[in-house]
C-alpha cells in the first residue's frame, strides 16, 4: 500500500496495488474504509499500537530484539 498521489480533506488516499483499491480514513471511524476498487465499502480496522521511546520499551520488555540492517 502506498500514497495514491491524491488527498481528500488534507489526508492522503492510500492505494493498494494488489487489489487496485483506494483506502481512506473516514472521520469518526478507526481504521480505513475502501472508497473505490475491489473492496469498496469494506472496513480495515486499526491495530492497537503504543507510542513510546526505545529506552522505555526496552526497560519494559528487555527480551525485545530488532533487525539492524546498517552496514558497519
């Protein structure tokens, strides 16, 4: 999924290349709604997430690992 290049009410409309569907966040709803294409009028729920700093996350979940693809 990527930005379609279109915006509506100052929000990006997302494009799903696989299904050729357009997805948009409708006001008052969580997640995305398909506004055109194969999944028109279907809803994609929002996943629960946490916004935190890495040091707080690591302190709470010390067994967490991550992929570092930087070359040294």
